[in-house]
């Protein structure tokens, strides 16, 4: 499995230097891809560049949160589900994000939305901007 352009740009722009190479390796491996995505499920702030985080917390209105920073656009998904590696328009992406209980990373041009695993209550969400 090869890592694609969306994933490379995401890792380069938003992930701390200490773990970049490891994440690139894991994402490119069929055996370790799931582990790489799980890293964003709990404690994502430990691997994200803090200077890029514009929101961290829970949100009852995910579309409104994202639309504060961009106009609706399609984006690339990284997840443990069938949407992994696919591109979806904004409306479909929001449906997937809201219904997912597993970690989701939604990569748009200048903005990335991360939703951690939902164990109980509202999951922690991150909005990253270049």
C-alpha cells in the first residue's frame, strides 16, 4: 500500500516532527494502517502541532464549526471504516462524521477535522488550519 498525497500533506503540515516518519510508515502499511489511525483516537494533541489547532473540544454543531473556517468543499477521509481513502462532498462527509463512533480524519484544502473515538458522551473534536 502506498501513502497518497492527502495523507503526506496532512502529516507534513499538522503532525509534530518526532512522529512524522513513523506515521508515514504506518499509514503506508496494510498491517499498521489501523494503528496509525487509532493514534488520533485518544490524546491526539500529543501528535498534532499545537500551533495548528484552532478548536479542541466537543461540538453539537459540527457543520457550523467547520464552516467558520472554510466554504463547503470536498475532502479526503482517513478512518477505520469503509470511507477510508475516499473523497466525499461536504454534505456526505458531515453525515459520516456525525454518525461515526470511531476516529475520523477529514482532510480538506486548508482545514482538517479530527473526531476521536466516541466512548461515552460527546467525542473530542479538533479543527486544524494551516
